[in-house]
C-alpha cells in the first residue's frame, strides 16, 4: 500500500494505532466516527452505504462484517447503489460472476459523477486476481478502495487511509494465517445466521479458483464457534448454518484437532438453537460418524448438500475430486439408510474439458439413482490459473448447452416427483420472509430446505409454525397454517 501520500494527521495517527487486531480496527472506527460526525454537520444529512453481495454464503457473511463496521462508524444502510459508499463484494467462481461486476462498475462511475461524496470499494474474491486489479486500476480510476478476501476486517483502516491520502487505496494480501474475529457484524436476518467454522480450501479441484482466492484451509477454534453460536442464540437466532468450503476437514489443522462430527455434537448443545445446517461437505470425506450424529440429532436438519460435480469416475479423477461414481453412490446409500427422510441436493458441472457423451450419461445415471431433491447445474467455466483451463479438448459451447438442458430436464422431473410425494403432509417451517410476488403470503423454510408459501402476516417472521403442503408447484409448495 502507498502510505507516502498520507497527510500529517494520518501519519501521526498510524504511529499511535495499536498493532494487535481487532483492537487496531476499533481504534480506526473511533477515528472514523469523528470524521463521520463532521461530514453530517457539513452536509446536514447522514451518509449512506450499500454492500452488494455477488457470491456464496461465505461472501454474504463477509458482507455482514463490512456492514457492521460501517454501521458502527455511523453510516446508514440503504438498498440500492444510490449511496455515499457502495461496496461490491465480488465472486469469481464462474466467468459470469465477473461479467456481472464489470457490467455494473461503469454505472457506479456515473453515479459518482452526480454525487461528489460517493466512495466506491471493490473487495472479495475477484480482487485476489492480479489481472482484475490491473484492469480496475487502468479502466476504472474512480474506484476508491480495492481489497481482497484476507483483509475484509481492515475496512475501517483502509477507509481512514483513503480519506487522508491517495485517491485509490489498494490492499491485497496474497495469503494469511490470521483469523480476525470479534468485529461488529450486521445480520441480514434476525432469526437465522451463518457461522464460519473454517476459511480457505486445500482441495484444488482442477476447475476451481476458490483455493487461489481464499487461501489455505484455516479452522476456527471450537470454543470460538460455540461462543458465537451462544451469542447469536441470546440475540434471538434459532437457525445456524455452519459454513466452510469443505466442512468435513474441519479441525484438522488445529493445535488440538477436533473432528467435524465432534463440532456438530458441541453445536447441538447450544441452548436456544433449534435448527443446525452445514455447507459444504465434500463427498470424499463425509464420515460415517457425521452421518451417525445427524441420524440421532434433534437439531441437525436432515438435508445434505453433497456436490457431485460429475457422475463419471474418469472425469472425477481429472477434476481431482478423489471419489468415484461408485463410491459417491455408496455414500448416498449410507446417508439414505441412516436417514430415510433425508433431502439430498447437489452441484453438477456440465462440459468439463474432455467430457464425452458417455461421461455425461454417467452423470445422468447418478442423478437418476441418487434422486436429488434439487441440483444446482453449471456450465463449466474456464478459470485462468486453474489446471483445467489449459486442458485439451475443451467442450464446444453448443455441446455443453445441449447436455445442460438434458440434465436440467431430468433434475427437474425428479425434484417434482419428490416434492409431489410430500403433498398433503403437515410440516414445521421457520417463517423467513414476506413473499415478494404476493404480499398476502409468507414464506417458510422446511427442515429439508424446501419453501412453502402460505397466507399469514409479518408477526410470524422468525417463528416456527405448522403448515400443510396443499399444492406442489414443482420445487415449492402453496400451503396453509394448521394449529
Ligand atoms: N466447496 C464446494 C463448492 C464451492 S463452489 C465444494 O467442493 O463442493 C460452488 C460450486 O460452483 C461447485 O460445487 C461447482 O459445482 C461450481 N463451480 C466451481 N468452479 C466452477 C467452474 N470453473 N465452472 C463451473 N462451475 C464451477
Ligand atoms: Fe473448489 Fe473443490 Fe475447494 Fe470446493 S473443494 S472450493 S470445488 S477446490
Ligand atoms: Fe464464494 Fe465466489 Fe469466492 S463462490 S468463495 S464468493 S469465488
């Protein structure tokens, strides 16, 4: 970072700032509070901010941390991009995630011309790629702050530096061993929340950029995770989603190793939490112990998101997934045997380099056998720097698209069959929001992760109610409350 351009006040303050985290960030938040008050007096109005999340649950969790810091400083949150501080928390897992960001930065530039107070920050996974930062530096000079995934917690310090110095502050760390927690966070939902149990990924699936932009695997200490859950429960949260790129390898790198199954057992004991979910388990090491804990648990939802990526053992090998078609199906069987009511969902990539019609048929075969209640299907997207990007036999777009459509048809048919089979049942749901299309309906989430829309009002938000699944609409239901 270029600190040469800082003013005297900032240089003096930097010398006084504590070196340890998170104390250092609280110090900068205090400084920013004073600056914020001065702005409010000057402009005779509050300053607003907006964080736009482009990626996965972990990206969303980071956005909550950014929002928490800005709210502490005094900023008021608004929905759209008409704000005094707009932050794009980016994703780069597939090319279209990048395209969406580039498509919108130009628009931000126009907004900034109209609002001289406006600041723009780009952060998250895309910023860990050098070519992205170069492009922004060159083509989008109006961006104020650029930082990556490893220093989200430093927002207050970086904003402070921006105010007191260079027009563009760039701070990207290649990697980190550090886990900085205990900073403010602004929850999107009052009754459910994601909790990071680990950061990074060591799996290096050959198509995937995540290990390059999120760094090596680091687990949080179990006592810190449980303490966060207890605090959330005390604040009214009843549903927790434990987050990590490969939750099964949780705890391996801790000074005192703890397994994911052990963590689940500890998590279950947190009073006030009624539902526990987790995302994402890797099929190569989902242990029988975890299945056993789930089977006997009152709180862990019988929903397993088990990304298969491909049904072809040959493709799986080249993908570096470390399981085969047969071992994946055997795992599915073990899970279903232990929990006959389980809902299985998955991720599938179509058109991985070298994928033949026969490979693709294997994927369809697994889909038919495993019977997923839903599947996220993706067209393979070439990510620069990953081994798959330079593999021969990249599948032509038309071929991949045609397979994609065939896969989607099979996936949807099975989802609809499974959902139809539950029609008429009465289930317990957590009421999450008002329906966006029809304001007379509320939306509830079932333990198996499916949604049901039913007549009700906002007082039900955050409550657990019983709903009958009257009509199946493919992958969701229309229902009504039963006492
Ligand atoms: N850690 C999780 C997945 C994280 S990324 C796991 O191992 O399953 C979420 C999903 O994006 C992946 O499951 C995969 O299906 C998809 N994905 C990742 N890289 C991709 C790429 N290059 N092209 C298309 N889809 C991709
Ligand atoms: Fe990517 Fe594989 Fe890691 Fe998942 S496990 S984040 S797909 S490298
Ligand atoms: Fe998540 Fe996208 Fe980063 S999926 S980890 S935000 S690349």
